C-alpha cells in the first residue's frame, strides 16, 4: 500500500483517493518571470515521479499545473529589461516546456496561464467579498485570515501570535521564509500609470499571485483534490492562503493530501543571483552530463530531504547510474530475442522497487534495491528466460524512473 507524508496533519498516511482508481492532482507551476533552474526542476521531477508511480500502481491521473505569468516580479523584470511581461513570460514558458520534454517529464493534462483566467478569478473574488472573507480597501481587495476558521492549519501556524492591530500586505510575494501576520492582497486595483490591468466587473486591476491558483483550480476541479503539490517554500504563506481562499467558498476540503518537495542547494548554499550559483540544465550538459544523468541526479534522493549539488555529488551519482546501465546492457544481450520470461525474477524486482516507493516515494532506496539485485546477478550464469524476466521488470520500473533505457 502506498503511504505518503501529508503536510496537512504532518504524518505518513495510506493513500486513498476519493475515487478508487482515479486521482485528481494540482501542482504549483513555475513563475515564468525567470527561467526555471535545476532546483525548480527537482520539484517538478518529484511530481512527475509521483504521477508515473501512481499510474504504475494502476491509477489514472488528471493533473493540472499553472503558469504564473502575471505578478509583481514579472512586471519588475519587464521594466528592468525594457520589454513587456508577455515577451518575457512567453519565452520562459517555451524554454520550460522544452526542458520538460528533454527531462522525460509527462505533460500535465492542463497547463493554464493565470492571465487567461481573469474571469474565473474575479468571480471568486466577488464571492469572497460577498461572504465577507475579503474586503475592499483603497481600491485593492484583501483577504482577512481571521475570518477563516483554522487558518494556518497546513503549516501549523500558531494563531495566538496574530497581531491585534490590523495590518495589510500589499505585495504578491515577500522574500524569506517567514509569515506575514496580517491580511493579504487578492486584487491590485488600477493606479495611474499601471501598464498591466484588465477591465472587469470589479473595475480595472490585476489579480494577486495568491488568488490565481484557487481561481484556476476551481475552473477545472469541482471536488476535493486527491493531491496538491509544490516546493517546500510554499508551506510559508502561499499554500495556506490558497487553501483558505478555496475552502471559504466550498463546503469541502480543497485536497486530501498536500506534498512538498525540499530544496536543492549548490555547494551547501541556496541558489541565488546574488551568490552567482544558479544552475540550469544546459550548464550541466556543457560539463558533459547527459539529460538522463541530470534527471537521475535530481530524482536520486528522498523528496522530503534537501539535496546538495556539487561536482563530487554529481559525479558520484552519475557513475552509479553508468555502472548500473552497463550491467543492464550485458543482461539485455542474453535476453535479446526471447519472448519467454522467468516470472519469479521479474516479480522479485518489482516488489523490491515497490517496497521503497510505497514508503513515501523513497526513490534512492528503491533504485539502490534494484541496483543491488542487478549487481548480484552473474550474466554468464543467466539463462535467456531469466534475463528476459529481468528486462521485463526493468522496463516496467523505468516507466517511472525514465533513466535506464
């Protein structure tokens, strides 16, 4: 049985979607004011593995992932480059989709851009204002967390620390891993000189970052989601905001399971422009690593633990994969052309893999278990049917990992 660590409740739980075999899933997509780096792709690859493993386990998955293509940061970046938000975001979306394909990631069923869902977002804001969870102030709309019972339950926020004095936070996002204890913005009302706005039933303006995901989710899914996923940073502010907004207008939970992938650091430090240590996939390819080896490095670990990129760590992981694939090629030669398979060894490989993947998607342990079995085989002693059984098991496993063949 698959067990996943649910951020909502902070514990490992057996995974049971509402529908026995149909999974609904939404994942936070990239903010496309900049290009996605390998740390971003670590999270997206974890989500890809989750989808693939659910399908491996017999589920069908309907998944949405959004592009944040209008926000404060995108506007600031456009001004810095003396260009338009659309030019920047369209370019970065194109690069992202290409890198998704290169990295062997499944394309989500829905890939909406926030700028295309203004109507749905405005409808949601109107409903929140009507229900008095949100209010107008100086041309903007804000959400009052104190109106939502259980606010902060995803993170585990201590609401006794909430300030008595009313405070409002006007930006889409704020730097750092901390909480903004106050009301957060849903709608940026038009101000003279603004270049980016929409004419809507609530007036001119644009949606804030935190209202975009709920507005998009509500247009695709009208039931409790099986899964909602994102990076660990989203546990501060963003996902509790998303949850509170949607559960304020729906009589049922937003999602049964909330999963969060931890950071990728570079030589022990978080990636940032100021440190000059941001890495992209093409930079690693120029160092001689294949796209499959990059995928392997980014998935080879446990998603709830931080991983650290360094030349030493990268070379170690890649060498492990290369040795494994060399052993597989020897077995493949013995199996070639044989349609009969020895089911015992095929079943044993899959069970070893599933044992660890069912334990909260522990990819490193799962791969190491399979690697141990393959390394222990003596190709010279394998008969063709046994080798064929090994290959059958590895091909099924690689529908999840996408690094073996």
